[in-house]
């Protein structure tokens, strides 16, 4: 019997933990699967995806820089993918068409609330970044009860577009990156820029971090060191990276494809020591 085919598409892709995470989940159920990383440059992405599914692929994760393209090429989009405009999961539907979904928001909220025991309700949150990941998590933060969401991005147009798409000006609004030193403090700060993975320095004022603040970086490993060091220096009560989010978002994709909910705790605990 042939083994079901899964993949993660990105550029680059060698660093991706998704193959290992999905194989760890599969072992929990005795499922055999093939899950590989496929490196596709932006101009080859759509062709590579269509070839993968035409050759029997069942499901694919999608990471940088293809999430918007993944959402655009799909025939059907979940509500989470539609409102974010970006997708990190593609699934071959029973009729052969492609469905797009976004698990970033739900995965991050579950990591915050269940793994790190945070109650998101009533917080004034600052979202740094307005790229694909930020678009995925912004709605989920509001759904989870965050009172206000201030979106700040290096390029203001992307932050404005995200706030406009949310369309709740009393709750979600933007400020300029240049004004970060003057916008006061926040009790929840979500770092969703790619500065860390790009090895670019991020200069943030310490005044952003309120007393008892919870700071969260979507990146993990070396890419998260700069933000987490800044958060601790500024007096944050908690500072966490996005390793748990990665495992949670993978679990949502796994459940979508296999109809079974994996236990994320042992997979997260096995990865944790390698990522500080
Ligand atoms: P995108 O390329 O879509 O967006 C990048 C964002 O970072 C943009 O807002 C960009 O601003 C900003 N940015 C880049 N460099 C800088 C800089 N030097 N200073 C300030 N802002 C900068 O990336 P994603 O949104 O997909 O990913 C963002 C991060 O989130 C990555 O580190 C990624 O690894 C992580 N991530 C983690 C996940 C997890 O499961 N843990 C899931 C998804 C993402 P501008 O618009 O001005 O270019």
C-alpha cells in the first residue's frame, strides 16, 4: 500500500521542523506517512504545488514567503484563511480541488492560553509587524477577547491595510513605528516581524513594556533571542518564543488531514531543549 504524501513548501525550507513534528504526531497513532520539505522559489511555487497534488499529495503546509500565494491559488478558503488573506495549509478536497486554511491564529492563541496559562481577555495588546503571520494572528487575538490591538509596522501601509480589513477602529488601530517611544506601555506585546530570522537588529524602546507585561515572539531559537532579551531587560513578567505555536499550528493541520487530534505536549517537550 502506498504511503500518503505530505509536504511543507517554503523558500528556504531546510530549517523547517514540520517534517519532524508531523512524523512525531503520526507515530502517536501508528500512521505511516511521507512528509518532505519542498524548496520552491516564488516564481515556481504554484507549479510545484499543482505538481505535488497532481501526483497524489494529500496535504501541504506553506511557510515563508508563500502564504499569500497559497491562499490565492486555492479553490476554497476557510473563514480563517479568507479573513487573513494568507494560508499555511493546503488540502486536496474529495473532488480534487484545493482548500486553503490558516492555523496561525488558533495555534498561537492555544499556545498562549493553554501552554502559558494566559487569559487574553481585556488586554491592551501591541502587535509588531503586519506580514503574513501578523495577518493570521490579529483576528484570533481579538476573538480571544483582547480589548484593543495596536498594530505597528515598519511600512505603515501594511499595518493600515490590516486594521482596515479588521474594520473595528475602536478596537484595532495603527501607530507609526517611529512613534514607538511615545505610545505608552502595553501588557501584551506580540512580536511578529521577521527581523530575527533575517538577522536584522530591532531597536525597541523599553517604555513599551508595562508592569507585569507578557511578551511573545512568534519566532523561536536564535531568531527570538533579541526580542526576548529586550523584553526581559524591560521588566516583562513573562517572555516566550513561538515554538509552542509552531507545534500547535501543526496539530491543527494534522487533525484536518488525519481526523485525529495529536498530543502536542510530548512533541513540544522533546523540541524545547534544542531551542533554549
Ligand atoms: P512576512 O515576510 O510576511 O512579514 C515580515 C514582517 O516583518 C513585515 O511586517 C515586515 O515589515 C517586518 N520586518 C522585517 N524586517 C524588519 C525589520 N528589520 N524591522 C522591522 N520590521 C521588519 O513574514 P511572516 O509574517 O510570515 O513571519 C514573521 C515571523 O513570524 C517570522 O520570524 C516567522 O518565522 C514567524 N512565524 C512563526 C510561526 C510559528 O508557528 N511559530 C508561524 C508564522 C510565522 P515591512 O512590511 O515593513 O517589510
